[in-house]
């Protein structure tokens, strides 16, 4: 088989090799399960029982529809019954169970997929339309074999696989806390989509924006995912496999060096101390922040709490989770960002059309101000938790002082009600804001008077400044962190905050990239917050450079006129000042 190399957008670093599993949410998620020779008759019987059961189900539905005067629609189900009785299909499944010794649900799903492919290509419109019948019946039989919920549950994957999918939502990725998913690659998506961000935190190599990976890869193909360079290698040649084995070892050896600095401060060679914090999406990641020596949590993306469930989280549930995170961080700062719903993050329990949540739409603080009950519940939980550690609040998507004042007015109401109820909370709790809307950066001097701290959300700031959708692979090249427009807004924000004696952090993905983090330090940023797994390499960079040199690089960058020139300059600086790190990432 010929080796094929596809190039996409690098989303999470690392190298993984293994078998492909194509996840198509329109279809079903069934993984192969090996069976013993003696289990073959049992599997065939299970399959036949599922066919009988499904047949009875369909007859019942048909009867019900006829009774309810929906007779003409009931005929649709005749076509379904015909699929169920198709001898060729049944015989193929039985033959393959006997030959391949795999569970009947997997074999059946493969045979159904094959039929769908064949029928989709037929020119005759009537026959082509049978695809829907085949799919419907397929899903019914599978549901009877493995249960509805399991058909779409990524946790049901039981062997090490690389997921290939057209798209993965952040909530899909959140359910990937499964040791068996060793990497993933998607057709669409940009490098700061939340799916990419979560992959980084999970330590799972990932590539997005491959455009047609789902067409090029077949189930069970052997793949290599190079998450650093965004390369997906299908059926790699022996020498490619050998090369990547060496690469894996080299990366591991290099990471081993970071252990020497884990307890040392993130301080430049000339004494500028930078705080290194972790970003958190799920409570479970707090221990990873600790293990990787984060000095606190700079961004807790609480919206994941609201996902993958059919109801809204209660005040107590949120309070307990925040308190647990404070406990794990043991006295360190935990910055809780209030609900940042929208963009690529949806909450299924709120039946609101997705279009309303667009990146530029009814998102984040705008949604919270419009739904004060939801907002107040979260604020109460946060304030109550503040009694148990060093907590601070951060509002997302603030566009200027008006948003901040409105949010603070609600916070004051919540504070007053807690006081009335004699419920303790931290009266000195700091309230800061994300700077991610260009108008916030441009009014940073005004905002700095009213906010306790700033955290620059470069993921959104870049997309809004450049008018480039952060999850669109077609415009991925135009999404430039080093664009002069972005750099100037960052500089403006830092200077405005410092003029008021306030600290500035960066919690967007720029903070994870050693060359861009070097530039941010030169621009005067006080704190960087990132995926826990990036902390030690960023510390390595900081401890190897001098602040004076980073300032020189930043000043030079501010004179350049394109994002590509700034990117090249920052890479050159990393190569000159921290060659080991540069080589490990680029060679
Ligand atoms: C950002 O926009 O940079 C940020 C950190 O927030 P999010 O990625 O959750 O939008
Ligand atoms: Mg953001």
C-alpha cells in the first residue's frame, strides 16, 4: 500500500501511531470486538435475535401509524422490512462473523456502510433514496444490539484508536477522557478551536483542518499523527515508521530535561519573574495543573460544566466543584471565568438556535446579562466557594466599561443577598476581565480603572481584530497571532494596565508557543496561562532568555509590517536564545 501524507493545521503536539477509526456522527460508533471460535454461533444468534426484535418493532410502529390515520406514511416501513429480510445482506454478515471472528455489531455496521456506499452511487433516483431506509434500519438493529447511548459514546471505545472525523465538537472532546483514544484528526477546524485546545490539555496529539481526511482514510488503516507539524501519514512506509519511533524517543528524552527545573521559578536570566498558570476546562484537569507545577489557575473555562448534560448545573453542584478545585490548588490563585457560552460551545439543555450563539452574537457576558437567573446562580456558587481559597472572578467578552458595570451590578446584588443570608464569602475578591474584543483593548485605559486585572484572550482577540473565524480551516493561514494589528492591541492593553498598577496575563493559545510567549514577555505581560502540559517548556524558555533580549525582539516586532515577518522574527529569536527548544519543536 502506498504511503499518503496529508497536511492540516497542527492542533496539539506529540506523535501517535495506531489504527484509524472513522467517526461519522451521521452513522454510528461501533468498534471491532474479537470473539473466540466457540462464540461464533452465539454472535450469529444475537444478530438473528436483533433482526427479529427490530422486525417486531417496525411492525408495531406501522400498526400504530395505520391506527392514527397516517397510513400512507406507514408504507415507508415496508421498505424497512424489506431491508431486514434481505438474504444477501444477512448471509454476508453471518459469513463474515465466521471468517473474521469479530462481534456481530461491528460486522453488521460494516456491511450496512458498504450497502450505503453502493446505493449512494446508483443513478436511479428511486434506488438511491433507499440509502435512508438502509441507514434507518441499520441504526435500529444496532440500537437493539448495543443500546442507543452507546452508539454515540466515545467512551465506548475499548482499544487504542486514532479518531478521524469530519468535525468534533468541544463537548465530544470533553467526553474523550478515554485512554484508548490516542490521537485525532478532523477535516475542519482551526488551531484555536476548543477541540484543539482540549486535545492539548488531554495530551492527545491532534490535527484539524485536513479538509478530506475522512475520505482518504479507511477504517483500520495504520496511521501516524504528527501533531507538531500537522501531518497525517496513511499507511506509512517502514522507514517512516522507524523515523517516527526515533522522533518519539527524542521528544521523550528532551521532555525529561524539564524535570530539572520543575521546582525553580519562571525567571529570566536578568531577574524578571513571570507567573505561570494553567488553563482548566474540566475539574479533573486540576491535578494535571498541580503535577506540572502551575502556580495557579489563570483561566477556568466553566462552560464545560454545562455541556454533555440534559439539565443546567445547580448552584450547589457548581459550588462543590469550584471548592474541590480550590482544594487541589491548595492556597494558589484560581481564576474562575464566568459562563462563556457560544461560538463553538453550545449547551444542549438550553433549546436556543445555534445561529444566535455565533462568535459575534449572543455570547458569553451578553448572554449572562440577558439571563440573570443563570448568571446569578453561577455567581452565588463562585462567591460561596471564595470563602475556601484564593479565588478570583473574570468576565469574558467585555467590550467596554458598560458591560463591566452591568456585570458588577449583578455581582453586587448577589453579594448583598449572601450577606443577608449570613453566607460567608471573600469580601476582597478580585474581579478582572478578559481582553478579547478589540474595543476592550482600545478602551483598556478606561477599563483598567474599574477592573482588578486583565487577561488577554488572544484566541478571540486575533479572530475579531483580523475578522478571521478561529474555527475555519479555509482561513487558517490568515489567522496570524503576530499580525501588527494584534501586537499593537496587546501593547496598548499592557501599557494601560501597568499605568494603573494592574497586572496583565495572556490566557490564549499564544502563551503555549515558546516563540510567541517570548514575544509576549518582551511586550511586558506579567503572567502566562496555558495548557498544563506546556508549562515546563515555557518555563525552560523563560529561564534561558534575558528580559532585555525579549524586549529587543518585541520592539523590533512592533516595527514590522506583516504577521509572517513577526512569526519569522520570533522563531529566529527562539532559535538564537533557546536553541534546544527550537530544535525539539522544529527539526
Ligand atoms: C481566548 O479567547 O483567548 C480565550 C482564552 O478564551 P476562549 O478560548 O475560551 O474563547
Ligand atoms: Mg475567548
